[in-house]
C-alpha cells in the first residue's frame, strides 16, 4: 500500500484530436474538397453510370469519392448516351431534357404567370373584346339595340326617321363593327394559340422527362435487386460454411 502511495499519479489520457470541420474528402472528377455529407463513395454509383464515367473521363479510377454535382452531371451524360443509343441523333429539346432529368431539375413552368407578365395593353384589350364579343350578353344586348333602332325608324319617328328603311346607316354601323371586331378577335385567338403551343411544348417536355425518369428508376431498382441478391447469396454461403463447421465439430 505504501509503494502505491509513493508512486506518482498516472498521467491523464491524451485528449483525442477533435474534428475541426475541415474537408477531408476529394472528388475524383473535379478535385473539389468536401465533407462527409458533400461527397459520396464511388461504390454508391450504379455500375452502368460508373462504366460510362470510366469510358469518358480519364481521371476516374473507380475508388475514392465523388461529389453530388459531378454525379448529377455524369447521370445526365449517361441518360443522353442511352437515348442516343436507342433513338439515334437527339434533338435540342431531348438533349436538354435528358440532362435535366439526370441532374434532377424541374422542367414545368407556370405558363399563366409568364403570359400575364409579358402581356401588353393592346393584348388585354383584344382579350376583353373577344371575351365580351363571344358571350350571350353581347348577343342579346346587340339584338336589343337592333330592335330599338328599327322600331324608332319605322314606327316611333315615322316621317322624321334619321335612318329610314332600308336602314343604310345601320348597315354602315354593322359593317364597321364587323370590320373592327374581326381582326381584334383574331389577335386574341393568335395569343391563345401561342399559349396553347407553349402548353403543348411543356406537356411534351414533361412527358419525355417522365419517360426518362421511369427508365432510370427501372435501372436503379434492377441494380438494387441485383445487389440484394448477391448479398443474400453471400449470407447463404456464410451460413452453409458455419453449418459445415458445426457438423465437423459434432463428429467424434
């Protein structure tokens, strides 16, 4: 007990080095440094995408880490390559959508807000004219005006009519109204046709992106199923080996 009391106190354990938050991982493709949440191991990359990267990027070694941005870009490049292999030469829209799908970017836009933001005063007037001229209120109101006009010049005013039969002034007013109303309504229809074309183009983009996304989803599911199947085979082999060892130990 005395010897223990005379011994110097034990030195405290050395403090563990604390992680100061400095990036400790480097992307193979762009060389950017990052932390655990910024970069992923290359093992998470699908084999198809990994083969595409190996064929197009010389700096790819198949080991280490890759950042999310580079992985998204390479996913887009792989989708473009697959579409070119299946469909041949792609159009500009297909190339753009393939890259956006690989990088998980949105393609849908709010067309109503875009058209309302760029509309001019003349276009608003054309829309209002087409909206009013194509309603039952305009038809009934204009019919009432015609009836009153004819009644005044035929019966009420009689000999003092300002537009007697055959109502030449009325015909002139109707001709001028039709000559002005028709091009205004056509302007509104042209604007609506432009919006319909934009909507059809957006529908095509969304449908094509959905098709590409479904294709990628099928590949990911196949990759997961294949990985799980290989893992199950490995576990089964381990169990077989363990059972074989137990069987050998039981034998005298």
